[in-house]
C-alpha cells in the first residue's frame, strides 16, 4: 500500500483534515447494536475516532449524528482507543 501525502511533515493523508468533535455510531450490521464513538478529526478520505470497544471488525459503517452521513470505513491504524479509518469513495453514502 502506497501512502500519499506530505512526507516532510509526517502527514500521510492525501487531503486535508479538520478537527471536529462529533458523536457517531459504529454500525457493524444486522443483529448488532451500534456502538458509540467520537470523531476527533475528519477528511474526505477518512477520520480519527475514539472508541471504547476493544473488539471491532476491520470494516464497518461510521454514522455521524450531526451531519446524518454514513461512510463505509476500514481500520488503517489503532493506538489504544484511538483508531484511524479510511473511507472508500466508491462506497461512501449519506
């Protein structure tokens, strides 16, 4: 996997991100209750979330309460409760 971005600054994102503080749900699928999480930063291609669940699938839907948008997300990195996810443009919906 090739990472795109400004390697001089250490930022590997391919587009800008903005700090946010948004409530959201991690939606796994039928038969599972959504899990609460907090979106800490957001870009067109991904987000950093804070989630308490220790066991999470690699792929899930991220539903942002305030905007009503839902993104199919894939975990890219994880440090404790902080999780970096990428969005698939061809699977992003609202």
